[in-house]
C-alpha cells in the first residue's frame, strides 16, 4: 500500500536527523558538556531534551495506533512545557554523555518505528493542540531542526570569540 505522506514524514525525519548529526560532528566531550549553548544548557542537556520529546512522540504514536488518542499526553501550557523540560533535564543530569547519546539514537529509532506502523489516515486526526502529524512534527523533526540551528549558532559564536 502506497503511503506517500508517511514516506514524506520519514524522509523529513531522516533529513533533520542527518542535519543534527552534522551539527554535532567533530565536537569532543568537553565541548558537549559546556553550559551556555541554550541558556544554561549544554549540548548534552539538549540531546537529552530531544530524546525525551522523541520518546514522547513514539509513545503518543503508539496510543494513536491503538485508538487511544484520548490518552495522548501533552503539556497544556508553556509553563507546563517548562516544567516537563526541567524535570527531564534533572533526570539526565547525572548520566554520561555516552548514555544520553545512546538514548537520543534509540529515541529517534523508536519514533520512526512507531510511525512506520501508523495508518496514514491517523496523521490527520484532530487532537487538542493540532493534528497528530503537527504534534508529531513538533516533537521530532521540527524539534531536531530547532536545536540543530541553536547548536550551529553556538558553534559560530565560539568561532567568533
């Protein structure tokens, strides 16, 4: 069965993932744990943050696949987003860069695998806050792009100083 929209989303996932990997290329661990990339966060913090939201996308995708879209978890305000982000940053603070990097890779694979089994029509399902596809994008490939751009800007600032 041809699934053009799903294939397009998978392609976008892989493109943005590759861009994120390219933004990280050549960085050694001391640089990746320096604070100040985005606010007080290091690249390691960002990677854990990205991993959490990709995991959330995978979990929500599985719920939608099962017809349980009423169980999809989304923060209900920007303050709630900030609380979720702070909680997840604290949870990963004591983990090594290698552990967080592994979690990031696994989260990307989970999000892709969950999407692969999703019926195409579920992408346009209306959920609170947008369509399922819009929410999936926010938590995955749009999120990758947002933080890729921040990492690249930080790297440029480092070169300029």
